[in-house]
């Protein structure tokens, strides 16, 4: 039965505690361009693609696609540099991946990050073999809260949305998961409170709380609704 179910992991804030590395890389880019990013700006846009953030916050300074692409590439290169220098895996991430994989769940990453970032994270976790799909920025045209990333992950896993559970740490991601017709677990992480994640079907403070029977109950309940 478990082969019929899947878990889709958001990456940033779920598999890696990348909040500070993302914030620092945005701020370094902004210093180079004579701009500023506040932590409020950062928190409000976390989960969107870098290009969307640039277009939203600095549409006058980055007024064409070429400049947006250059800034995007620079920001993500700075991020990977910081992440490879100090990789803060989320506590319990590797153990949860292993538990689900051994129980027969299909696994995917659903992220709006560049594929190079996904590759770095999976390399650092040494868990490439556990995932059947990895959706990244090159696969999507719309960032969260649009459900595109999760619907594409489900399609590549060969499963309907009702049989997929998403693990997210951001309100935009929870909205995207529900828009896709999926159950969603909200993980409290750096910069996120339980109150911000209240729309999730289950809110947890540590990945260790998410045991296999809990995942099955959530998916069984969703499946029964269909």
C-alpha cells in the first residue's frame, strides 16, 4: 500500500536550514548593487523564485530580463558558496528520508531553487538514491503559492495529488500544496512560527515527530475524501 503514496519535500527550511545563507546572499547581492533587503522583505518572499523576487522588489533597477538573469545567477552562486562552506542540515532530515524510503514511499523534492542548489543539498545529505524526482527552477514557470511545482512532482512520481503529502516550512508553500489538492505538514523552522503555519494539516516543530504511521494516517484520510 505504501508504494501508492508519496512525500514531497520542500528543500529550503525542510532539508536544510538555509534561512541565514539565503538572507546573507541576498544582502551581499544588494550591497553590490547599492540596494537593501530587509528581513521583512526576505520573509515575505521566501519560497518564490529569485527572479520573481528581483522583479517584485527591484523592478526599476533590474528593468529587463538580462539584468534579472544576471542578478539571479549571482545571488544563487553566493548562496551555494555559503552553503558549501557551512551546511546546516535540518535535524532529523536524513533519518526521515530513510524511514520513508524503507517503508516504500515514493519521494520527491519540490523546490523553486536552481537545480545546482538541489544538487548541492542532495550531495551534502548523501541521499540522491532515495528520491525518484527532483523539481527545481528549470522545471517551473511559476513560483509558490502557485501549485505547479507540486503538481509536476506528483506527475513525475506517477501518482495523483491526493496520494501525495507535502512537507513545507512557509505559508506560500502550504497554500501551494493545498491548491494542488495535497495534504501538507508545516515544519517550524528558522524565521517561521507555528502560528504562521496554522493552515497546514499538521504543524510540527521537529522532523522526528513525523513518523511513518503519522504520514500514512494523513494520506489515508485524504484518500478517503476522494
